[in-house]
C-alpha cells in the first residue's frame, strides 16, 4: 500500500488549480498538484478572448467599477448566482489581473490617440486617453455595459496559463502528470485525499491530505459536440458526487456558445463579435438586430444561441452535410486587425476549414461550451457536504454564474477564485489536523483495486465506446438548448438504462497499465451519473432561466424557482440523484430580480422582490451622502481574506 | 515487422478514399513487447484530421492504441508526432493533405516514450523552465501593490512579447533539431524562444551577464548549427532563427 502525505492536494493543473496551489505554497504548506496532462496543456489555454476586470482604462471602459461589473454578472446569471460571491469576485478581479501583470502576462495595452474600430458594423473612431497610455486595455464582450475584457491578442488563456505555470515552477510546486484521481478518501463528514491511478503504470496510490481541492474543469463531453478539450469529462465533480455526501449544484445549467465552427466544434472567440463581427443567415442577411435591437450580436451568450437556433428553425440556416449552420462574418474587421488580434481564429479557419476569414464567412453553430454547475461549495470554496474538500473554477458551483456565464468571466473566475479560495484552503490547512486511520485508506484502495480487477477480467459484456456515443447523442438531442418535459423524461429513462448497462463493461484490451480503453471505461459510469444529474435537474426545473430553456415553461419563475438545485448520489446502487433545493433569499440581495433586457419581460415575480426593492430604496434615501462603498456595505456586506479587502485604484478617479 | 488490421465491415460505404495509416507500436509497460509498425485502414471523410482518424481507429479497431490529444484545436501542443517524416501537430493535420492516402506516424524522437505515439514532453519542458528559470525575475514583484494602477508598458513591447510568448511547448523543434541529436543537453529552440521572451520583457531584471550563465556555451546558444529544423517545423511559425541569432550576438558581446 503506497501512501503519500501532503498538506494541500490539488487535483487539476489549469489556472484555478495552479492558483490555489500557489496560495498554499506561499503560506508555507506542502503542496502537490495532480494532473492528467502537463499543466500548460490544460483547457485554460483555450480561453482566447479575455478576462473581465473593471480597470476602466480604455475609453469605452471609462466609468467602470466593481458595481457595474457586479450588475452585469448578476443580470447575466438571470439572478441565479450568489450575489455575495459576485461581489467577492468583482472586487478581487482587478487585483488578480494586476498580480498576473507582475507575474509576466503581456496584457495588450492602451495606445493613446485615435483608433478606427468597428461598432455595429460601422467604422467609428475612438480616442484613447493620453493619461491611460500603457495601462491594460480592454475589449467589448457580450452582456457587458463597458469594455471590460482584458486580453493578450487572442491568446489570453495561453499567456495566463504560462505565467501562472511558470510561477508554480518558480515556487517549486510538484505537478505530478498523467495521474487520475478516481475516488475521494472520506470518513464521516471529512475528506482526506484521493485514490489516484497512474495512467502509465496503472499503479494505485493513496494521496492523503489535510485539504483536497478539485479543479478539474467542467463536464462538456457528456455532449457529443463540445468546444471543450477532450479531457473535460467532469471527473472531479463525479468523484465528489460518488462520496454520497458532497452535492453538485445547478448541473442543468449548461452553456452553449454561439460560434463554434462546423463540424469540428472548435471555438471561435466572442472577441470576433466583440471586435465588430456580425452573424448572417443563408441569404447573407444580418438577423440579430431583428431579434435583439439593442445588444444585437453582443447580447448574452444564452440569448444569442437561442436566437440563432430559432432562426435556423425558421429555415434560414445554411444547409450542409453536417446539418444547418449560420455564418460569422469578420471580413469587415480587415486583414490587419484579424492578423493581429484574431490570429488564432484565422489559424483555426485555415487549418480546419481551409478558408481565410479575411475574405470568407465562417460556418458556425451554437455548441456546448461551459458548465455552470459543479461541486457545490460555500463562499470559502468548501464543499457543502464534506469538510476539507474544496472546489474551484469551472469544476465548482461557487455560484458566480448562476444560469448563464458572461464571456470573459470564466478565465477571470479561475484566477480570482483561485486567489480567494486559495487563502481559505491555506487557513483550513493551518487550523485542521490530519486524523485518519490507515485502515480507512486501505479500504478505499482495495475497493478501487477490486473494481479495476473486475473490469479487466470480464471476458464479455458491453462496449465502452458504443455506450459513450449513445449517452452523448441523447444529451445532444434531448438535453440541449431548447428542452421540454417529454424529451427530458425520455432522456432520463434512456440514460438510466445506459448506466445499468455500464455496470457490465468488458474491455478488448485487458491490461491494467497504460490502457486508454480502461481509462474510458472507468470514466463512463461517472459521466453517465453526471448526465443523469443534468437531465433530472432540467426535467424538474419547470421554468426557463439563463441557459436553461424549457419550451413548455418559457417564463422565468422567481415565485417557485429562485433556488439552486443540489444533486446527491446517496447510495451506490441508486440510478438517479436525490434532488434538494436551496432557496436564494431575495431579502438579502443587493440587486433584486428584474428584467434582463432581452425580448419581452414575462418573468413570474416573487412576492419578496417588491418588498426588498422598497427596503433598498429606503436605505439609499436614508444615506444621501454615503459613498458607493458605504452604501454597498449597508445593502449587502461581504467577507474576503484580509489581504484582498482594500479598494482598487483606477485612472482618473483614484480610489473613488 | 508489420501486420495489417482489416477495416471493419461497413467501412467504405461512404465512398471516401481508403487511407493507410502506418503507425509505430510499442508499449514499454508490456513485458516482451517489441517495437513494430502496424497498418490500419480508415475511410476518409470530408474535413478528416488525424485527430478524427486516430480516434476512429481506437474506438472501432484497436482500443490499445496510445496517443495524446487535449484541445484538438492546435493550441495546447499535446499531439506532436512525426507525420510522413516531419514533426507537426496531428490535430490540425487534414488527411486530405496526403495525395496518395499513405500516412506514416511515429512518436516524436528526443523524448521519453510512453507508448506508441505518446511521449513525455511534460518532464522535458519542466526541466527547460527550471534550467532557464523561466519566470519574471524582479526584486519588487512580490512587493507589488495589487490595489494600485499596474506598471505601464509600451503597447508595442506588449505585442512583441506576446509574439514570442506564443510557444506551446509541443516539442516539434526539439525533434527536428540536428544539434539536439549530437548534444543530449542542448537547450534547443523551445528554450531559446523562452529566453528571448524574458530577455525582451522589461519586467525581468536579469542582465546579459545573468543570461550568459544560462546560455553561454555549446549546450546553449553557441551550439546551434543553424540547420533551421526548428523554424521549418514550428507549428506556430515562431521566428526561431531570428531570436537565436539575436541571442547569440548578444551573448557573444558579453565576454
């Protein structure tokens, strides 16, 4: 029995995981990162477009601050997020980006003077201020009032991941590559680490830790086509679910990005539309202004994806052998802009489509992109069911995004929540002691070893790729952008049948060491459990909120559904999760539910909304001279680690 | 030694070309396993990349076949392999590129073999970062006040840094390097481009003397024979030779 002990164990070496590990290490704790792959290959690298932080240095960002970023984030979430978390996040985002600047990210900078840009398909001149020259620049993104998305050309995630990865190397943090956590070690209500399989040798090792942090990203590949990297299969969330104790939050909240290329499903960044690109239909007609006259192509992602799907259903899609699609047109941005600021997009078009976006339209279609759901945590990032278990980034439902995430807020969340949760993880490590018997550890190791043995020895049974394909097709066809009760029920029944069949998987390559089929076979039942959580959550949520759209319940229903779904897998033999619900308390909100500004307001209001609004109005009236910080604290106080509480400076306004 | 796995029934109905993929096979974890070439037949479809073809082989013909893909979009650098004699990223290689439909795939040389087409670039790249101390060296970095306006940077400089910060550590330059074959400890283009990136960055306070300690010998910048393998085979088209020439001249002026 091989056991490795550490203080802080981090599973996943993308931006969020690295940042937590860096925090632990800087606080003097022994820290280990486990990763399926080399850290710098993590899916964080795919964030092309940018990181939201309210620096307000760009001219079109003037007047931006935490309050505006907060309001955009809450509206974007369709009031499904935790507003206290949104405050913690928007307050810390400027600090995160400035820290990353010091660590080496070559953020694109403000260039003083006149610039020709494309806004609403027209060339306009914007003058950048002399006094802002050399500060961090920002671009426009969907669903935001200000230009707030900071970037390095279109390689933001890559630059951030390399800077963060290099910081971890500087701090001498070991990243153990090609290691997969296949179970969490837990006893009572406490997590003690993970059972980890070496993907090369097949060896199982117990990593025992005071604090264990899941930073494994989303669960995109329960869908057949996803913009996500192929390793994004939700395993961190799944092993948390399998403890029976740790709930997953809002698993039905799945985002579809408007512009993935057809058929490969590779993303073209929102920066294409942020920089002035438009969407066109089979006739070359720009249709978004008809649906969303105000924000047009830059409405929130869920809105644009729905409108595109509606338009295709009206027969306006471009037919192709891979199904109907629409066109993304960035030709109007010009060669120089595309070659400088959208080069990755150009490369993707050249390599995967054989076209040049300087002169050709790009075939695009809404495609699974982001998982708002994940391991449900408290505001400190700790699991709602297991002490000593933390989750961060896309793997977590910290609940910054509610039912729809804004573009630029995910890569931002990785760095910001990594900073914040990293401090709470370090606090936990300082306060807690490791208290576990080797008997418990041995029990988990033997259980996993026996399961793998069974799998490798079974001579006939189900075929892993056939079952996985069936699951992915069900999710695409029945749990996609538009959902309805009948299809969701069918999907649930079919997924449960697949889960039963997956108990009888047989391998063709029956070895325990490096074996891709074994890896997939170990993941499949876990992916099915996640798919079932998504589907059941979607079936029970009889409303439409953010990215979750029910054709049979088109209204947002605050009266009955202003709540977060919690999915528990209570017994190993269960075929579906037990769903519980956590109310979002309007009386504690800084921004009570309102109209997002898309289409027509059909929301069914909650009785507390008017009461809370009145209360807020009274508080505001009673403090006529209060500055925005004092007022904010009076409305909804929030906590942060001491080192992140101070105000943020901005050009022209100082700390106001 | 070569063996052919017949395509499954059903393949061919789509009317596409029949591709022959000749793939290096060897699993060091399997006692007694011998290196060999194995041929698979795949029916080509429109827009097929090696990512699609290899996964189809694994799922339908041979589940033991090892290879690495992560982003499958040409940005993470996981899938470098030698494709018909040249190192490149498999994910962004369209099968239509090969007129005769014959594709030979070998693992990247110069890296530890994990199995079949999978090699350990992670360990190598981490060692490169440690050797060149590939992070910002600044006396005041830790003391930086993250509440205040960030230090300004010239917009042109930021763009120039990003230009050479685009390396994805895929390892193609190392596999294509003649010097690396002769000198096992040669730093290679991936190391040089990282050094050039930090050398250019005004936030990094290292002097040319400091860089000389890292680069100033035949395992460093003076070992390069200028065969241009790195530049010719870089999937990101990075300007390796310009950067190497610049660093060599800089270092030659130090002592």
